[in-house]
C-alpha cells in the first residue's frame, strides 16, 4: 500500500555518503522533529533525473529552505557511492543524498517501480513529499514528467 498524507514515514535504515564513506541512517531519526522535503528519482545519472528533476531542487534549494524547511533530501535505489558522485556532479551540496540500495524504504513507502524492461531492476517511482516530524503533509507521484514532484510544485505546497 502506498504511503499517503497523514501517514508516518517508516523507520528504515538506509545509507548516506559520509566523510569516511557510506554511513547508516535511520529514517526515523532523520525525519524526527523537523520539516523535510524528500524527492526520489528512478536512478542517479539518468537523463530525466539529471537534466530536469535534480537541477530544479539545486536551483530552488535556498527558496525551499527559506520556507521553513530544515532539510532537502534526494533518494534513489542506488548505492551511497553513486549518490555521492551524483551529488558532486549536480553541485547539490545543500541536498542530503539517501541511498536506498536494497529498495527497503521504497518498498516500505509502497512506491516501487519495476524497471526490469530497461535493465534497471527494481527502482523507486519519481515522487516528492513534505514531512513534518515524520508525518507526510504532501505527496506527489509522477508516472511521467515531474509535474507533481518538481521543486516548483513543492514550493507551492509549502
């Protein structure tokens, strides 16, 4: 079942790229006590994600943070090394990169995307959400394009 407005973000351990390499991160701890914008992409370095989705959040990060957001995070079913390299490639230092390498958070959110036909296996649907203290206030999922999950849409929802 897909997570929806009013639901709590599941507490799952995923990875982030720390100064010494991949580090465990509890989503329960990450979302606790703060307002977080989380957007997810089917894959780092893929054309739509690199050319459209991520750049919108990079360009609008200051505007989003100015609306009282404590953190902006990007998640993909990739490992922490790939997410770290993509962060550097996209000049996305204001964005916390979350590596859901085993798709555990993706499955817990009910937002799986079977991209096997394209040789990518199980991925995450393109989405963005706003959570306050771990509770979803907004969720926008895109089947195509980035209308529901763009930085501009998130700004409108804040």
